[in-house]
């Protein structure tokens, strides 16, 4: 026996959705497969979702907006405001010739403020950092700026460009980043976490003669950095800046 549940579907209009015994939906809850990180600095968002039952349509809602029809993917270009957001999606289909509404799938995430925020200033390096005695030429390393760190945020890539001024190819087998400085109460040693590039002897980054490569490339990751969320007051980290230095090693 199906009971009707009245829901407003537009100004002055109503749609009856069929429910099973004890008010349970006859459609499964959609699964959200693509979504933003739980905490991010990105002010746009993309979602993709699916339902176990074929032939259904979807309705979506962002924050406190009413549900409206949406495709199997939806993008909110923004810019969305900083703070907490909530995305909801539900499926609508026909069961026994009756319109049925699924349970709602939802996802919450945080857009962290971008300003003020710690920033990292680049310190380009022109040292070889060679791990091979036969490499006597130089490897030029330039480091870009990283901004938008916040406590507990996702790791951010450090823009690293490796340039080869020599007349032959160079195989880079390591790229190591370090950070220093910081204001009192927000020193780099305690507050920053760095992950190094995956470039290695087994998977070197090949830079052709007089060429350059910007990581990530050739399957090698770029170094990343994040601001740790410590159980202490981190107000000193607001608008802080740290110095970055990147060195590389390799062979000809």
C-alpha cells in the first residue's frame, strides 16, 4: 500500500511522492562520488553522484536553497563565501507508475578564509646538490610562492621549476624543500609539515639540454607544505611568512 507525501514543487503547485510502508522510500539514497575536500581554500565546488536505480532524475540543493532539478554532475563556480557549506541531492523516479522520492544524500565542507593567511616567499637556488661525482654542471632551481595556508588545511604544492643550462640531459633524482623563519609563536619547525617530491633514482625527472621542467611532471610529485593544526593558540600564524629553499640532486 503506497501513501502519498505532499511536497511543494513550485509556487501554488504540489507533487505527490510515493512512500512505502512506514514512510520508507522505495528509491535508494544517491551516492556522492565527486566532492570538494572537507577543508579547502577553493571557492568553487563540483559534485557528481549516482543512484543504484537506473532511469532516475536528480534534485540538488546548496546550503539553504530549495531543491531544483540537476544533471548527474553539478558545478558551483562561485565564488562561494568562506565558512561551512552543505550540498544535498536526492533521486526522483517512478515506481509502480508513481513518482518516488529517495532519501537525501548530503555533504558538508569548509571553505577557509584566504586572507589574512600565512604566505611562503621563494628563495631560488642555483646550487647543484649533486649526488653523482660526474655531475659538475649546475642545475637551476626556482621556487614559486605559496599562499592560503590555514591550520589543518590540505597540503599545498610548492611550485618548483628545474632548469638545465647544460648541453646534455640531466637526471634529477631528488628534490628537497625546507622552510625557515616565521614570527614569534609561529616558527616553521613546529607549525609546518613538508612532504618531499617523489623523484628518485628509480624514477628520475629527465631535463633535456637547455630545457626546464615544472613539478609535478613525468610522474614525479612536487613538494607539498601544510600548516599543522596544533592544540595551542596559533594567532601568531595569521599573515605570517616563511622562507622556502629547495635543493636538487641528480646525475648527467
